[in-house]
């Protein structure tokens, strides 16, 4: 589960519930969420795949310290689950503390 996606989804929903979904604050949170989710799933996932390829290309004589980090991005399923978790936590928190 993507903690990045979860946290920005929770932030955006909380801001929308508190400030209104037509507020400037929600617009800023929504754009931030979109950037983070696209980064987690697109750029970072592609860099992770490139790291795996480069690590396979390195000769066996190279020391382990020369390996690239392969755990950079998230799969689409991890991102969706993170978004759902963030929305659920934010909605439950709003219901509990505003009732």
C-alpha cells in the first residue's frame, strides 16, 4: 500500500470536508495529491524498473555497495489501495470528530 497516496488522499478529503470542495485550499490539496500519485506510480516506478535492469547488467565482481535501490515506486494496485485507505481514514475521522 502506498503511504504517499494514502496521506495525500486523506489530506485532500479532509480539506474538502472542512473548507468545502469549491475552496482554494481544496484545489491546492487536490493538485498536490495528483502530483504525488503520478510521481509514486509513474516516475518512481519507472526509475525502479531501470534500477533492476542496471543491477542485472553489473558484473558479479562489483561490490554490493555499487547496486542501485530497486524499491522506489509503487504498482497501480498499491496506489489505488493507498488512495482508498486515505479516503477511509479521513472519512471515519471526520464522522467521529464531527458528530
